[in-house]
C-alpha cells in the first residue's frame, strides 16, 4: 500500500518576536486526509505555528508548502485554509443556516449552489433539525458543530482547529472527540488541531507532533509516542509515567538506593551516565509472580477509585514520589488493598523505558 500524499510541508519554519524564538526550525509533513495534532504545554509554539498556517503570522524563516506551493506570505483570504476558533464566533442574530451560508454568500456564489452545499453539510453534521434556531437556543455541542459546518462548507484543503473542544464539559468533550473524528473521515479534509489535552490527541489524531520551547521533539502515531516516547519530557507529558532515577549500566538502571531496574538501554546512553527508568502505571502489577523481572516492596499510601479502575499510590524506596499503579476495578475487587498495607509491585523488563536524566 502506497504512502498517502503529502498535502502540507512545513520546512524549517521559525518565528521570532524580538528576542523570543517562539517557533524554532520546525519541519513536518502532514498528509492528505490526515487528522494531525500539534501538542505541547503552554508557550511551546503550537498556536504560533497554527497562526502561520492560517496566514495570521508570517514566518521569520522557512517555507509552508501547500500542494507544493509556498503560501508562507499569502494573505489568509487567498489561501485554501480555514480556521475554527475555540470561541466558535457565531453570529448571535443569525440562524444556524445563515451562519453556515455566510462565507459562501461573501464569495458571491450562485444561490442554488449555496443552498445545495449548506443542505449537504447540515445533513453531515446532523444539524438539519436546528437549521432555523439561533445560537442562544443551542447546546455547547450543537454550537461546536455549527462552527465546524461553517468552516467545512467552504471546502478548504486544510482545516485548522484551535482548542475546539476547550469550552465543553468533560462528558460532552469526550463525545465530540469521536464526532470530530467521524466528520473528518466523512468529508475527507485534512484537519490540524492544536491542543494541550493529551487524551484528546490520543483519541482523535492519526499522527501527532509534541512541541517544547518552540522545537519539535517527536512526531509519530499516538500509540508509538505513548509506548515509545523519545525522551523524558515526552514520556512525562503524554499520559502518566513513574520515574526511577539512577545510573545506566549494561542492561538497565541502578537506582539511587541500589535496586537494579532491568530494561533495554538506548545505544546513546553510556554506562554510568545519569539516567531514569520509566514505567506506565497500567504496566505495574500488584502481587507479582516470583519470576517477574522487576520487583519492589512498598506501602500503600492512598487509593483513588475512578469507576473503571483504581489508582493505587505506593511509597517505595526507589524514588521520592509514590509509585502510581492502575488496577482494573475487577482486579481490585478480587484482591483488595487498603492504605497502610505492605505490598509488592512488579513489572516486566519489556515495559521499562530508559532515558538520559
């Protein structure tokens, strides 16, 4: 199967504001019909990069190639790109239909074409029953779909989404993540979303890029980044990770308390170098079998019941922070633990990731 065609190429793009380097030499290829996420903490440069894609900022260096054409200095209204804001920015005095058709009317398209395209996108976004309502008569999720319909009806080559679900409550946000993914698949348009929400990226994105201090740290599928983070920052930022500081040796890390953590050591990490061993909470087992590669005793410090699972905080001698262990609700019911219990934790060598500290 051939690789999807590259739609957007970000080639060594930088942006400086005075002495501040907001984006620092980022290069990315984004494929046609891909759902791509730009992810990172506040101030990492993701919004500045999005604004350069939209045309609201001009790169200090580099090229932005859309379909092979450099659009870095093309005005926003002259590029086949649309931007959906977090605030939705709906016209309160207009109906849903009027909000969606507004952009097409500004292009002075024939009335019949406008009506046809609006009807089609209202059906795709399941907004037909609300076509005559005003924004104040809609729920948060319905407003989000109106803003999306308004952006999609213009048939952009590229749709940019700036924290589009940030205004929604947790339950609705989860539902709209799947809705956005469905709509993107149906309309066949490349989506680039900016978010600081790791879960949002893991659910929706085909691939994602993790940024820090204006630089690209890792670009890959959500599964690859979660399971094989490139460095300690990515490991800590995506999901939850337990870290054990120490020194690298031939087949793992010697923790500061002398305990050996077995795992695969990167070729770039020399023996004796300062290092951390990392393991995800869901990879750790309570009451492990004797042949488990890594085992450590600890004391249950706290429990956090979350319905689907139980988070167990265990104090060990391996690190200053308690270990976080995620146990399924079923497993917790079969063999319950309580605060103050002395227990043993264990995990396999294959589940350990080792990074330079």
